[in-house]
C-alpha cells in the first residue's frame, strides 16, 4: 500500500470521468482504518477526493464514514475482528438511518438514499416542466427516443465528443459521437452514435 494511501486508480468511462467509478486503496489517517475501495460521490472532483484522502483531517475520516465504506473480503477467508467490527458499525449506522426515515416518511432508506431520491424527484419535475411528462421521464432514465430534439439529447448525454454533418435532398443529417477512446493507431474513436435529421433524433447505435 502506498504510504500516502493511493495505490491504484483507473477510469472505466473516458467520455465522462466525472461520473465514472474509480477505485484505489487508502488508509484513513485519522482512524487508521484501511479500505480497499472507494467510489466517487457527492459530485466531488477527482482532485478534491485525492486532497481529502491525503489531508489526514476530520473531513477525510468523515468521507468514509459518511459513504459507509466497508472492508472487502477479496480472499474469501473472512475479515479480521477489527475489520468486521468496522463493517458492523457501518451496518448499524445504515439501519439507524433507515428506521429514522421510516418513522418520518414511511420509507426505509439511508440518508444518502433519501437525498438521492429526493434530488431525483426535483430533477424529474424540472425536466417535465421543460420537455413534457413523457420526454422528461425518458431523459431522466437516459432512454433515447425517436423524435427527441438536440436540446433533449444534450440534457441527457451532454455535448458530443465529435460531430459530423452532411446535407442531402434538402435534409441536414448529423451524427453525434459519444464515449471516445484511443484506437490502436492512437486516433480518436467512439463507442456510441446518435443520428439526427433536421434537428430530431432518427436513430442511434453502438459502434463495434
């Protein structure tokens, strides 16, 4: 394990690293606990996550407690009593929050689950006010639909990594490319394409 805590870092979605899962090993310098995995959360940037983990402050300690990080038994031989005690404490905190929220709102969920659900409801309401009930729900669920506008696609998938445009028989055809990566020749390639004709989605497909 790296003395500063960082041993491994990798991204699974180069097109959207801010939303991608990333993993590394680290030690909380406040409580001394070692963790095998952490997932990006709370809309923190990668640099912010690193700064927190390296700081040795209360904020660093609170990060893994707040997000209920648990030890992982990779070897399948069971955890040490100290590690199991930590996992049990995380479970206790989860259950405590679930019971409290159940009494308040009738839904058994942790505070983070409640916050995520409520934020999702607010976001859905805003989408439906802008795009209508059906399309708003599809955008929130990342569900493409023929006839969507460019504005809807950008709201759902952000600006494309690359665009192509052509005109034929008076119709403007655009191809929007997402999920960029470097191919064997070191050139940009893409894993997903959306076809737009005269401003409306006509189709989409994964690119082999």
